[in-house]
């Protein structure tokens, strides 16, 4: 008997689409109408160092597209949408356009911070950027974007 292996993320996308009355799996990407940027509809699914987040996006292939990157803090800020509310895995409400699913209301950016490494963006509490340590103990998810 042959075993069928379906990655957990794909299975959860399929279950989500079935609950919302869609046919087939939910889309892996969303194109923002105002910026023409294409966003991954899910973050990395786990907290990463900034270096690992950068590598995660570079290695990502979604919807047949490679060449993904971490967004700038300005691009993340444009995605803040107070009318779109979701709850992350830490039970924190966040607000992001495009139906994007985050495991954490924070995300790494690729915008350098003069003091600590790179900025992080918080999609809760009115959306704000914060300098974040980029060392091995500073862990946040990666939200990837494609030009």
C-alpha cells in the first residue's frame, strides 16, 4: 500500500479553502492592487533569525515564482489594514491586507536599523516599526514579497 504524503501547510490551505466554500487549495500568493507587489499568503510558519528569514525568502518558490525577498518596513506598513482582523498563534489580534495568515503579529523587514540590525514591523497596535536585534536570540517570522 502506497502512503500519501501531503505537507501540513498544503493540507491546512486545502482545509481552509473548503471551509470558505472555495474549490481546491487556497492561493499561495496575493497581488496587492496598489503596489503590484505579490505577497506570500502565509509567513514562514516559525520564528527565525534575520539571517535565516532572509535565506528563507530567497529559497522560496510559490506559484511557480522564485526570487522572493523580505519586504522593506515601508512595504510592510502599507499592508497594515485595520479593517482586516485575524488572530495569530499567540492569540494576538493583527491587521493585514490580502487575507495573509501570520503565526506572529510581528515580521522581519529588510530595512536596516542603525542601532540594532534590522527593523521589525508589528501588525497589531496600530501597526508600528521597531528596531529589532538581529542576533541569534532575536526570532521573528519571515513574510516574503515578490516584485
